[in-house]
C-alpha cells in the first residue's frame, strides 16, 4: 500500500469529495438507525426485540449488519437483508438459468439489467420481511401482556410496513450512491459501518465484566485495583487471541493458489501474438462469508417458526422444541436454557452450524467458480496449463485444485464461525458465565474483507491521481 500517495491524494478535490460523500452517507445512515418505526410505543417493542434477539441467531446477525437497527426498533429494522437475499437469489438463478447467464456475460448492458431485477426483487422481500417481523414482535408483546392497551389497525400496519420497506430501499440507494460517487463497494461499506458501530457496546460489555464484585482484587506490583483479577487476566488473554485471530483472518482472506497459464505464440500476418505467461489466482476462501450467512439463515428458520408457534400458543410443545434446539447458545439465554450448566444439548447448534458452513462452502464455490467455463475460455484464448491438456483435462485439474483449497478453506471458515461458541465455552468453564460477544467471527471476517477491499480501492485511486508525481519519483 502506498500510504504516502493516499495522504497526498486528499489534496485533490475529486478525491476529497468522494471521501466526504462516504462520511456524510454514513452519518445519515447512523441517524436513520435511531428513527423508530411508527407503531405504538417504540419502548414497548424494544422489549420484544430483545427477546427475539435472545432466541434467534439470525436476528442477532441481522441486528449486527443493520447497525443495531433491529434492537432500536428503527425504520432500518430489516436493513440490507432483503437486498443481500435478492442479490444471492439472482446470482444463483444466473448460474442455473442459461438465458440469465448469457445476459450476465453481455457486457455492461446485461449487468445493468440484472442489477435492475435485483432491485425489483428487493421490494417484495423487504415487504414480506417487514410484515413477518412486525407480526412476531407484536405477538410477543401480546403474549407477555406488555402492549395489551394497544391494538394496531390496518392503517398502523400499512404505515409501519411502508416505513420499514422504505428504510430498506433508502439504505440500498445509499449503498449504490457510495459505489457510484464514493470509493469501493457501497453495500459492503455500510455493512462494515454497521459492524463497527456495535463495537462500543461490546467494549462496554467487556468493561462491565471488569468491575469489582468480590474479594478477588487485581494486584500489580503491590498495588490493588478494584477489578476482578481473574476476569482482567482473562480479558488480556482474550485481547491477545483476538489480535492473533485478526492477523490470521487477513492471511486467510489474502491466501490464494496461483496457477501459471501459458499462451501459445501465434503469427497473424506480420504480427505475432501470445508466447507469454499469465497467472490464474484461486482464492483459498472464494465463497467469502456467504456460506456463513446461508448456514445462519438455514438454522434460524426452525427457531423462528418455533417462536411464532409458541407466541400464538404458549403451550405448543413442538414450537418449544424447535426454539430450544435451534437457538444459538448465548450469554442472554444461557441461564434460562442451561440451568444445570453445559450439557450435551449445548453442542447441538454449534455442531450443526459447523457442518452447514462446511457444506455451503463447497456448494457456493462450485457455483461461482465454474472450472469447465474457465477451461473453455482458456482453450479459446490459446492458453494452457503446463503439463495439462486443454479442455476437459484442464477442467478436471482446476476442479481438483479447488477441492483441495475448499477442504482447508471450509474448515477455516467453519472455525471462524465457531469463534463465539469457543469463547463462550472457555468463559463458562473458567468463570461460570459466557462472554456474550456482539461481534462474531463472521463479523470480524466481514470487517477484515471489506477493510482490505476498500483500502485497495483507495490505494488504486490515489495512485491514479498522483501518477505523475509517482513517475517523477521513480525517475529520480
């Protein structure tokens, strides 16, 4: 990274304008995250939201990527989830339907058409998700006798759903505005800002754990501090481990297998083409965080169904079983769900989570990395891998390489997703209570990935702006 050029590029008006646009949009986004949904008393629904966050791991994930919009019962309650879901669905359909795949390969016009369909699909998804969350939250308040004095009318429902849907669409528009007028991918930047906005609450939660609550005072060089000694040293170890984890996350995100591609020399008239070498980089975790999102959504569906059933009928045993089995162990529900401490039941969700992440990594990588298509393109361009025949042999070779990378990548991604459970297990064994991280391994992976991508975008734009100065430095 050319940090000197980045700082120098800030003197350029266009570069400064782009940076200010990003900062301004993030400020607008954070303000919108505190505008409540116009339905009854917002404080009443916040209690229902806290219960929902305790029972659904996917709701906690949505709260994280919406910057706390779910916990605040704001108009950004559904956040970017409908747009992300729409993008994933369209991407899968593009690979499954030949006409859509042909359209995606049809240059800028085709991509613009697909983006338009993605936006159109976002609208009904946002409406459905808004109705679902409002229904679950209202039924939760009724079941707990918190909001018996408020009965929403059809107008209240329409206004609330419209506000939440509009908030989601505005968020999508702000993300695309960053992409067009700012630097880097706007949707990723907003998700990054959402996760970072949760860090103060996490640090506050960790700091509260350090407060003095007994005779176990911290003693350093003969001086006593009103801090729990065991928790303090646990926090120090945790901070060191987090630093090491972030380091390895950067390495995992950047890791790739480089395949050398040779191009045959061809003569056309008086000109010769080819005769050069190129590289085909294959990332270790090509699927990114999509498998984790898929696994979280897949496991959260039974828990949400169970919650709806128990909300309507508190005595529904089937719903209670679904909610109990498919709820992620956390600090908020540990005392209620595991009064006898860690039992075999505690490991059901983490094991299912790991297996699904592992499976979805292979599944999604096979979709986005089509070895047969790559082999055909190389053959058409006169490219070949040394020691491998073009065509089917090349496709099989690339499939073997990708499968080997997927094995390690899927294990690494599964362990990253398991970090909150591992941390909670350690703290339960050592202190008796789970740690309760608000930023999970998935959140850390998203932060690292987006930060690196945006840093590359800033670096390339800065290098373009200061190209003349950079060239003069090389000459000197």
